[in-house]
C-alpha cells in the first residue's frame, strides 16, 4: 500500500491489519496517482501486479480468477476484468436513464466472455480500477506523471491505457470475465458538474496526446473553434430544457470534451 500525501486515517487502518494481512507500506510524498503507482512498482514483489482502486468492492473470487488466467496464459502480460458501477443513494432520474451513454465517467467496463484477447486499441483495454500486469513488463513501462489524477488539476486519466498500449505493442493480453469488481459511485459524482469536469479532462488529455498547441493554428482557425465550442454549449443548454437525458447528456459530453481540448491546446501541452 502506498500512502500518497495522505491526511486521512489510512496509516492507522493499515497498522490495525498488519497482523492479519501481509501488507507492505510505502510512502510517496508527491501527490498524484502516477507518483503513487510508480512507487508501488518500486516496492512490489512477486511476478504479477494487480491494480484496483480504493472505491471498488472486489468479488470474493477476484484474485483467484486472475491467478487462473495468469497460469493459463503464460505468454500474456496484461489482464483485465469487468467493472460494474454501483450508484450510492438515490440516483437522479436523468442519470438512471443515461449513464450508459457516458459510462467511461464511472469506469464501467464489460468484457468479452471466454478470456478473449486484449488488443492495443483504445476501445479495447482494461480500465484502471481492475487490471493486472506481469511485473517484468510493468517495470519496463512506468506511468507518465503528467497524466493521472492529482489534487488541484483537471480530471485527467489515461495513464494506465498508455502503459498497456506500450506493453501490448510487442505482447499480448487476456480478458478475465470472472475477475469482477463493483465501482462505488457516491452522490457527488452523480451530477452534471462531475460529468462536465470528467469530460473536460478527457478533452484536455486528447489535446496532449495529439500534440496540439495554440501557436500552430491561425487566428481564423482558433476563432472557428471558439464558435464551435459556444455552439456546442448552447445546444446542450437548449436540449437540457427541451429534451430527454438520452439526448442532452451526449450533448453535454461533446461540449465538455471540446472545452477541455481547447484548454489543453492553449497551454501547448505535449505528451511523450
């Protein structure tokens, strides 16, 4: 377990469980998910690293399912399982009807049956709440600290996808349908504001990945993009007052991605 700039009671909880579980504790003072992931790589033992999040509930057979798949496919380096959202409290009616249209915001992932192969494409990779990587491959490919969540910045993910794409260039992966986790979604993530922030962060990431920069575009191109962003926002607001959530939620996603992409391009960020 990595204590990443923790100010909560995590250390005390770990201390209580030391006599029950073989927990190794490491400290990473630099805040941010990727700093924590890389520190975990430094101290992890064993042949495989299983990754999950602190807001998931794993199936009782989760670890056994991974073990069976890892033994069955000795040449595979990457493994992933299903992630099913578990919404807490009273779910807003609009979200009940439309969450499947923005499922990536809740890290939802269904997988093919039969331990199908995992390809390197962006739409066919595990999400960060439920995956495993052989330790030798993971140590060769570390997490880009410019990505991943950390306090006081955009909700930028994609760090695990970048790692898996790199590993899968020369390797293989397998889905593990029986390695199921539930992703707990608290009420504060069941809001329009959260969806907007999440997809703005996704747009920001797209700008980083495509090497966009403001000085590469003419003022006319930038003006056309501003007009497009404004039009998308107006369309979302119009649909939210006149249409069902199945229509206005995708409009919100489109507007937020465009806004985040514009912000990323203005800052001229370039991902490696």
